[in-house]
C-alpha cells in the first residue's frame, strides 16, 4: 500500500498530463496494478496509468477538493496510506518562504470521505506509523521538529500530539521532509537543505545516524527492493546547482558487512559475481555476494595473491565462512635491507595479469621518511619500479591513454605514468591532480577507473569519493560517504555499474566507520577487474 512509484514523477514532467497542476504524491490503489491516488494542486484524484514511459493517464475519479475557502495559495504535498489503507495527506502554504502564515491543513480520506484532522500547517510532510507503539509520526517541516500522535488503527483517529525530535536542539541544518520507518521502529528522515538523511529513535529522541546525500534538497525516503533493505531517496533541483540535485538515489549496503578496522583492496570477480576485500590489521579475507546477500570471511577452492607484512603470497580459500586458508606459494619478500618498519599496502593486477603492489612506512603518521617502494611481479619475478614512497596506494590503468595512475597518499596528488602494456614498464611520471590546489581535505587512497576513462578516488579522512578527469585534471563529482576514513573503491555488480566503497575505523567514531558500502545510480560503468596470471 505504501510503495512508491517514482516513475509517475517522470511522467508528470514528460507528458505534461498535469499541465497547470503540481503533483504532491502517488500511492497505488490496492487490488489494482495500474491505478493510483494522487494529489494534484488541491484535488485528490484516482488515476489510471500502465506504467509505460509517456503512457496515457486517465482520471478514473475525482475524490474531492481540500482547503476550500482558503484564499492564500496552497496545494497538496506529501501523502501516504496507513496500515488499514486510509489515505493521510496534507497541504502546504506556497508562500511559506516569504510569510509566517500557516494556511495548510492535514486530512484523512476513508471510503472516499475527506476528514480534516488539524489546521495551522505550513508545509505538510513526512508520515509513518508504528503499530507496536500505537503511534503515527508526522512533520510540519518549518517547525523543524518531528511530531508523534497516539494512533488508533481501528478508527484512524490521532490524538495527544507531542514533539519527539528537535532539529535545533540536535544541531541539524535544514528541515525534516519525507519520513519512513524500519522494522526496528526507527525513523529515517529526509533533510531538505541539509544534504542528508538522518536515522532517529522516536522512543528516546536519539539521533542514531546521519547519511550524506550528494544533493542539497533531500525530499523523501522509502524502503524497497526484494528484501526491503534498499533505501530510495528523492531530491529536488529547484534553485540549487549540482550534477545530482533532483536525482533519485538508492542507498544499499547500509551495512553489507560488519565494521572492520581497515577495509581495503576491493576486487570484483566478474565470473563469480562477488566482491572480495581485506581487513588489513585483522588479517582477514572477506567475500560478499550481492545477489544472495551472503557474507563470509576467514583469517589468514580459489586462489588469491595477497600481501602479508613484506611478503607476497599465493593462497587458496574456498570462500566459505571461517574456512582454512592454505599458503600455496611464497612469491617473495620486498624492502629487503630496509631497517625502518614497512609493509605491503595496496596492490592490483594490470590488464595483462601482472601484479603491481607497493609498501608503506608503518609509522607514516609520525615520520617524514619515505622508505617504501612500488613493485611489479611478473612470472613470479619481483621488480622494483620506484622508491621514495611513504604510503603506496591506488592503482588504475587506461589502455586507450597508455597510462597508469598511481598514488603515494601523503603527497596528496595523483601520479600518471606512461604505461607499456606489452612489457609492464612505466615512465615519465607527472602529477595530474593536486588535492591542495583543489581544496580537498584528506588524502587520496584507493582508485578505480570507469569506461569513460575517469578516475574514482577514495578520500581517506575526507568522508567522500571524488571523480576526476585525469586528462584535464578537472574535479567532476564529490560523493559524501558516511565514514571518515574512506579507503578504496571498485566497480562491480552484474552490469559493472555498482561502486563498492571500503572504509576504516582507526580512531574514528561513527556507526558505519569500517563498513563497506555500495553506491548505485551513478550512470557509469567500470572496467573489469584483472586477475593475477600464473605462467
């Protein structure tokens, strides 16, 4: 009853069916597949639509008009069906930005009869019900508070209004918009002009989580998907700039794995359709299968090349939870003769299956020394490519540009090398992006590349992923991540259009620090991940 058909919003703009009228909400009619209740200006209507792009919309019935006798301009805004199929919806004062007047109202529709529940509303918005708590939650946005009412499911009556969350007292910018509820009874609230979604416990008024959204005007939220574990988020682009303002987002992987200390090295296995990544300090290998949701891990049958301390090893792991890892071969040690403590950090296979990996100064935060190096492993032979490295990290290749991109994180720059795919040789180092000059906090960590040749860079201590054009050095996009220490990125999924993001929780607070995230709806595809070839 409460599922959201986002397509109708597109229909409104594309077909101009509601020309001269604005649509506030859409709720499917139970027992049908092509009928919906919508709010158009001040009128509730039942319409018929087959769901096709630009398809004809037919008005089946006009239920009625609200705010009759109100001279100020108002229109129907948000609306939802309650657990018994009654419709709750309210109106907003269109001059709210210029006037303190509150000319809107809140209504309930049952058996096609419209009942006014309360007046003195300025912007009627978010609705959610909790049968266990016998509660209805509601928002008049400009109050900057969340209301709770006692709710009678048998009659639909509401009573005993109280405020259970205050934006001002919790130092949250913007104001509450659309709201939804999870199975634990927590509310998820879109924050208009706040670039985020917040999660709160309405029973104690505690703020549990704040998820950044790459659009300023976040308008509403709803859970959906096969397991109701995908959060859909709508936004607006009215009087605001930004490439993703007005887009609808899917937030998945609100925790696709339990937090780890340093999630790193993600690799998408196209054949098995799964994500592999590691937890550096915990010495564990992790596997996630999006189709089934299966998550497994083991502590250091498929074979992998891993870096342990200063040693490259080939290991065997069957991918099951807690199963034994067998060391098949020790390929070799690196940084031999280096007295300072170093360890292998990030590594990847290039398009020909050679392994590139580098080392880091273990005490890089407290020492200016650069004792690490970058290596290539080819036919089990280890070649040093360059030294004077402090924190070896992101790697990506572009065959069209004959380029390899690489990061020594503490430089806070992205390197480009000429790359010979036949030999694996690199030359002609240049810097193509500078964090300092672009005013980006944090430092570059893991890197991946999309099919357009643009780089996606995890920003450690920057709570974001950035997209850059390495040919022009232009910053194209910045995507907030709800974890401070973002460590690496990789494209995967059935169509290679899902961005997986790992993070760390070293001395960093927050419920999602150390989690691995998935970002969908980016409109780009990544290049396939390459595997290490044994000759």
